[in-house]
C-alpha cells in the first residue's frame, strides 16, 4: 500500500485551497508589514479560489526571494491552478525555495523526481530531497518510509521504514501510525508486539484512518470509547 504524498496530490480542490492556505499562513517565514499584507492577500485569494489575485500577490514576493511565495507558485504550476501545468517552472520555484531550507519545497522536489514530473525519474535524487525535507516535514518522513518499505529504487529495508514511521507516528500522522501498527502486528522491521500494534492502530483510528478502526475491531478491541477526530 503506497501513500506517496506531494502536497495536495490527487485530492479535492477544496482541500488543495485549504491546505495551501494553512501551510502558507503558518509558515515561519518572517514578513515586514508591507510584504505581509501582499502575502496575506495571496493566501486569502487561494482560499477563495481566486488564482489570478494569488499570482498577482505571490509573484512580486517571489522576485524578492520569499520562500513561501516561491513554494506556492511552484504548487500552482505543478497543479495547474490559475496557470497551465508547467513542471519545469514548478521545479524552478521549488528549487529557489528549497535552497532557503524550505522543507515543503524539498519534499515536493523529491516527489517530482520519484514520479518523473518534468525530470527523468530518479529515486536517488528523490531520496536525497526527502531526506533533507524529513528533518522538518512530516510528509517527507512518510514518503521516505514508503521508499524503503517498498524497495523503490533502493534495497527494501523495513527496519529503516519502521524507524521513519515511528518518527511521524509520534506526530499523530494516521498513515504512519497505521503502517507502524502493521509492522508490529506482523513483526516486519520491528519485533512482533501486538500491544504496540494496537496502540498505533488506535492513534491511527483517532486521527481519522478508517482502516485502522476496522483492524481494531477485527482484533477484538473495544473502539466505542475512542475519541475520533472529525475530518475537515
């Protein structure tokens, strides 16, 4: 089972808008009041699906080297939001953000190399970029774990995969928690431990993974008391 996740890949438009809005709004990039006004206008435009206004706000900031604006332009060109899909331009913007140590951009570069979007598919490059991003980016940890779990371009290594799943499961990522639970249940990459498997299935289920909830029920675990978070 593969959950390779570039930002907003194969998900509804509403979640693309909402995801960009949250990611960029919560970005730690420092803004002066004047630049912040343009940046926030761009975020509001994204949230309203007003891509032309988003472009008008992000482009000047990108010229100044604003990492969040560079990243959002990369997303827009990768996904064709307000512009035609152009993987080369997307990669250009991502690279400019990535050299500023902007982890979401590093993650998306990894995805482009893994999937061969605008570049020749290259798993070594994908791993390099995912590794850089994984220091500060949850989805990069998941992507890197999947690379090793499935042996994509590298020798399959369930031990490394389990370690990466553990790191992002601690951040309550439902997919990482589910895969880690499977590893503990089956003894792949870790010592078999049903108690730990149930613990991680619960973390996954609480954070919205229905497969984890079904697995808990199959194991005879009482689930009625679990406080499952509602999906947005």
